[in-house]
């Protein structure tokens, strides 16, 4: 599930990336995680490869280290801490999904199992970790933030008309 970075594939512009739903929603989720770290005391590393109509656009990283360190939500790949002697390695889940499907998933219109079965979300790595995404987004008030985001976009569209 790696992105194709061959020279023939021109990378998306910064403007195109900025217009993605992920570029608005993930920073909002980060604010909620930062404000309530005790709600997100899991250990796991999520890599979100975001596409638009099948074209690779951007990658987001969510690193949860339990109570050992604050969660990291970033477009820059964080350093994974070394495993201590009596610890299990941090599980990694790689997800690939279209930006529109991310919006639908975060708003609650697309459930995880339905997204996986329909192929809208592709998962590699720790599937049991990926299954926790809906709970993470619920705790981070993802549906509320997504609905507020959609309302803002509707208002912007109306004001341009």
C-alpha cells in the first residue's frame, strides 16, 4: 500500500492537499486528542494514506503511546520509540482510503466493517488496531467535528452564490 512516487506521477500541489477533508478534519481530531489525552491511552501507530479518486494525495500519522507520551497526529512521520525489554512492539495499521470516504466514515455514514467489505478502506498490518478507529474518532468527537465542517462548507458555498 505504498504510494507511487515515480517521476511520471506528478505529486499533488500544496493547494490540492489543503483542500482535502483530511487536511481540515485530522487537525481538529488532534485538538481533541491533545485536550483529553487520558481518553486515548492506547498503544498503536496508524498510517493513513489518503487518495482522491484513486490518486495518492497525502499521508497522515497517528501515534498513540499509552500513558508514556502524548499522542502525535502529523503529516510528518514520527519516530517510533524503541521497545523496552518487557514490552510488545507498538502495533502498526496502514489504511488507504479516499478523502470522500474519510468524510463519510468520520461522520458515521460509513461503518468500519462496511468500509472494509466494500473495499473503501484497505487495511494492512494490525487489523485489531484498525478496528479501534471508530472508537477513537467517537472519543475525539469526530462525527460532531465532521458535521460542523460540512455545515461550514455549505455556508461557504451559499455565500459564493
